């Protein structure tokens, strides 16, 4: 935690000097330089102790806590008394008198800044003396042992390589369980059968259910497949909407609960379905949800996973629950060994016995085994290092009443200092949340934990490789898109976050609120429910506020926001402001802002000069696009702008060099003048709303974006349009999505010329016509992923030469397609072909390609066919 505080203060000092250099006297600058030197000393100390933390060291922990407290106090003063004061006085000097007053004020402010900084410089210097008093010359710090070096690590086993070992695919000790579950799923019983899977947290209930749910032969037996996660903090309406979305392409999100249940029941009626209700805690949830699942005596099945046996008995007293057992010693060691060294590599003989001891002391809990394995994969592969881990595991198991949290806490304590705040920040989100990783990284940046997206990706990969964070969804190339944490790990996060005074959370169904003392020192607070009694007692030093269930008293709470002058992150979800809340524009330290309103963006939003990410939802989509105020051009730190409805952009009056992402920009705003003013844009989503004769000119302007990598363009689909020339799209493009653009297939020649294109998605009649023919000269040289969805394509003439690097082909709702080109089997890089609700002939051609490849010994190509209604 101390490292994050130090980094944040460094950036605040840099901002102070950059924004008003004329207010910094020579003496003040010397103070700032002195603080900088101290902070560099702190960082060196924290990095050094982080690497050497093989054992607990109370003195170092106390010193880190002292560093964090003094650094945070200094930053509060700088931002509240200095930076905020500078902002309030901005604008003087329009007249001679104001210029004179401004000079007098500047002199006074120089003295005030010097006077304000002085006591904190002295305190920080005192802490620095304590740090310097600890000697690292002998590589020992009060019980720390730094006898191991980087040379002890085996080559080729970096954290990035280890992260590529996919833990979701390593299943040890569940083979017999999986056979039993699949046998029950395929059993002859025609009546609807409930199959409960019971066991303690972290034992692998969800993993087992997922393996059975994804089994290819099992899936083919059922017409409809539904997975719903319940959890302790369930929302019935949200679960019903999730079920409805998985069974239908159309949902009515305005319907009440009874209407949603009726819609699901009618959708499932007459079909054989497989449902998994994962992590169910109460009988009441089952009583509500069971009304949606008809029993038509057609062999439907429902899997329940729970820690509570009474839930299983209540759901079906006649069903025999499948009770999972802890792993035996052999399977425990096999799980650790496979995770650390890989299935194909052996463990060094000298580590076998100590590895077996470590596995045995995890007491057979898969979650604990995976976490310990994640730690072992990060340390030196020597007997000494592994022996330390063995002793630590033994101590945790012996001393901690909650064994698994003890093991998890060990893994947390060994995290590098820079990863700890990133990991604890997962506690912001409600239980079982599926978290968008790009959005999470933006929050890390806004909090000051990291500097940019690339560092954020590395941090995420590191946390995943340690089995502390789980990837929920990946892109075609394996890059993580969404993530989450196990319930037990979330319990650990909330415990450590509270202990470190890092974060406080008011959860759903939670009766008690934090004490006044806790609230005074809390810098981040999250409300997961309408229980917002703590809001009225929050300290003015609060830096982060998340509301996941809107405001309890909108009209009273919004005015109170202005008292949180140091607020950096404000996210208000599941609530809509009737008008743009002007109070928010007074929070000038905001880096991240997210909310929804019915109103246009007010011009005063330009006062938020520190804002980096702005996410604005619109309650009602209008006929005309909302307009961004001209003041947007003064927000030079803005990096990401997401608007819920398509919007128009004002004529440039400046350059936004830091802007990297624009979402739902109206096509009418697409001009070379605009794009030249945002030259570093990497991601762009355009919504077409323009007359046919003007689209040519607007789309041509995209060539001005020389750094654009991701483009999504959705047209109104009314008039067929045409890409004007092969040079219209930037050569830098890597991912392109076209929806409702109604292009003729001949225009694909303009896209083929893109030299770096790796992903192409064609959705909702992105191209019109029933024939797509490619000659041998037309090659997608770098294309790895191709999706074609909802098109009238009938005849597709192409071969392996046209897609030399294709890895994955995804076809959805191609009802007229007669066949997949047979030569696709000759693409040596092709890994999978997936067909969702396509024609029978297209599915048959996919099977033929697979059979042909298997006949010549190619077992690598996977063909998956999903044709449920």
C-alpha cells in the first residue's frame, strides 16, 4: 500500500510544478526536490523489502505503515490546500488591477505553499532517517533472508510464460466425479432431474459443473443450455434477464419479474434443456427460480452447486447429492506439479519430497493448492525457498481458524508491493461480478496505482498467473477480456482491505455499518446496496466512491458531493439523473467519472481538467445526437470518452493529444479537422446517421487517424453504402467490425489491402449479396479471426491461400450458406470452426472438413456446431 501512496504523491508534486510554475519559489522548489529524494528512497526501500519478504518482519511493516500515513497526509494537504486553491483563483489578470492583485496573491501563495509544505517535509525527512537506519549491506533486514538470487530461477519460466499455463484446463482428481455427473446427465430418466453438487468453498464445484456443462457430447443431447450464477448477493431480476438473454435474441428489460418468469417458461416449454445454477445459498432462491423451469418429461436436467446441503434437500428430497471430497495426497501433489512445471515437464528430483509436503499441508483443497502453486511458480526453485514455503503453509494451517483464508493471506503477503492495491481493488465490485478488464485498468490508472494500459495488462497477467484473479472471458488470441475472483479470495480481499484501511464496503443484506472512527480514515468506499447510512458520515478526504445500486436519496446526496474535494473516482450505477448534476463539475480532482442522465453534457464539465475517463449513459435515446460542449477541448488529460447514445463533437479549438478512445461518435462529426485534433486515437466506434451522398466524404476522413487500431462502425442500415476507396481505412487497423453497413461483397477488396488486420467481424448484414468470391491474389495476410453473422451469404468461394494465417472461423445465423469452402481444412494455422444456428448443409460441410483432416492425422482442428433454437 505504501508504494501506491508514494507513486501518487510523486504525480501530485509533478502536477503542482507543471500547472503553476510561477508560484513555486526557489525555496519551495528545494523543498519539493527534497521530498522527491525522500520518495525515491522510500521506493527503493519498498521494492527491496518486497523482494526479500520471505518471512514476516514487524519492524518493516510498521515502517511501511508510517511511510504510507505521512505520504497520504502530505498529498491531502497539497491537493486540498494548494492545488484546489490554485484552481479557485484561476482566471485573475484579465485587467491591470486583476494582474496587480494576482501578483500580490501569487507572492502570498508562494509563502503559503512554502509554509504548508514545511512541516510535511520535516516529517517525511524523519521517516527517511528511519529508512536509512536499516542496513541492507548484509542483505538482511530483521529476519529477512536474501540468500537466493535470480540465477536460481530456471530459464524460460518468466511470469508471462507461466501465465500462459491455463489453470482452467488443469483438472486433477475430478475425473471420476465428471464421469458420474455426465452419466446422470445422459441417464434414461425422462422426468426433470435435479443434480446437486455439494462441497466446501474452493473444492471445485464450479469447475466440475463447467466441465460437465461444456462436454461436447452432453451439450448435443440438449436443445438449450443455460448457466446462471446466483451467489449470496443475488438479484432475481438480473438472473432472470441473464437466462432470457441466453435463450432468446430479444429481451424486454422493462418487464416485471412475473412477466420475465413467464417469458422464460414459455421459451423452455417443450424443449430439452440443461441448466446450471451455480453457487446457490438459499432455498428461497430455488423456490422463486423453479417456477421458470417446466417439467415436460423429456429428459431436462438442472445442476445445482452449493455449500449448503439443506438447499439440495429442499430442491429435491429424492435426489442424491454429489458430494465432493478433498483431494488425496497424490492428486494434491499432481495438481501443484502440473501447475508449476506444466503437464509435459517433470519436477526436479530434489524438490519432489518437499513439494509433496507442501501439497499435504494444503489439506486437499484445490483452491489452496492452486494459490500455493501460483506462489511456487514465482520463487526460486531451490530446496531452501520451497522449505520456507512448507514451513509457512504449516504455520498458517496450524494457527488460522480459517485454513483457506490463511493460505490465501500467505499468497497476498508475498505479492510485490505494486500489485497489492491492484489486487485489493477487486473488492470494489459486488460478489460474482464479471469485471471488464479495460475498465478496471482505467480505474487503476485513475487511482494512481499504475501509469498506463501496458503496465496494467502486465499487472493483470501477474495476478492471473498467481491464481488470485480468474479470467472469465478471453478474446480469440487469448487476451483476457473479463475477470473475477473466487468467493474465498474476495473474502480475503475485503478482510485485508479493511485491515489496511484501503477500502470499506457496504454489502447487500448487511445490517451493520462501519464505525465513525473507520469512516474518518477511509479513503475509498463502495455501496453495493441502498443501505447508504455511512454516506452521511464520510470524511472529506475520501478519494473514491462507487454506488452500484444508485443513490438512496438523490436530491439530498448530490449536493453533498461537493464536500469531497479530493475525490478522484466517482461511479454511480443503476440510477439516472434528470438533469446534468452541476455539483460534480466542482470536483476538480476527478480522474474517473461514470453516471447516467437524461440531459446533455453541461459546458461546465470542462472544469474537470484532471479527468481521464468519462463514461456517460443516456436514460433515453433521442432523435438527435447529444452535443459535446466546446469546453471539451480544454480537458487535455482526457483519455477515454464513452457516451451511451451516439453524439456529435464540436469543431476543434485545441488538440487532445492524450485521447485514445471514443465510443459512439456520430458519423456526421467525422471530419479530417476533428481527427487531426485527436491524432493518438487508438479505438473508435462510429454510429452512422448521415445521408448516403455524404457518407463517402465522412468515411474518407478516417485516413487521418494514423494510429487507429480498433474501429467499429454501425450504420443505420437503411441505404446501401460503399467504402469510397481502398485508402479510406488507416493501415494501422488491427480490428474492424462492420454492422448494418449493407456493403456489396465486392467492396471487401478495400479491406483486404489492410496490412495489419487481425480481426474482422461482419454483423447484421454488414455485407449484402449471396455470393462472395475471392481470387488467388486477394489475401488477408494477417487475419487470424473471422466472424460472419446474420448475412444472406449463400455461395462462398475461397481457399487456404486467401486466409493463410486464419486461426478461428465463427459463423452465426448464416441460414443460407450452402457450405464452408472445403480448402479451409488446408489452412495450417486453423484451430477451430464454430457454427451457431447455421444451415444444415453448412454444418455438414464443417463436419466433412474435420473428418477429412482427421483422416490424414490432423487432430488439431475443432469443429463445434450449435443449432439450438
